[in-house]
C-alpha cells in the first residue's frame, strides 16, 4: 500500500480527478487542503484509494482550544432573563393570548 499526503495527491492528479477517486466533491477536497487538514491517501492493492485523517485524541479537547472559550449555558440563560426583564419582550402578549370578541 502506498501512502501520500492529500495535498500531493491532488497536485499530481488535479483536484477534480482526486476528488472523484476519493468519492467527494472538489470543493470539499479544496477546503480540506486550504484549512491544512492532515489527511493521508492510501492506494489499496486493487487500485482504489481511501483517505484517513490524523487528528489528536480526544479531538473535542483540541477543538475547544482552537475555538477559545465559547459562551457558557449559564451566560446565555442570564442574557435571556435580562431581555425579558427589560420590558421589551420578544413576543407581544397579543400574539399569545386569544382575542375576545
């Protein structure tokens, strides 16, 4: 089995052909290369190609460190409660109560 980096695989064959061989769209292939994903393409003995991505484990820890500290649920709830207390509710009471005639 022969292994090659995704970027080199696409460079040798062209992105449209490389994407076709891997069963993906050219746009997805381009984005994977552009964002620097660590993907190896393996040529199988029967001439088909598969791709594997090398990632840190657990990946969610790496993702959270890349994204920084996102908003916590408690902050979201507090902001929601503040908007309700401000006197400007997001839903007017006339739309939630039945009109009497």
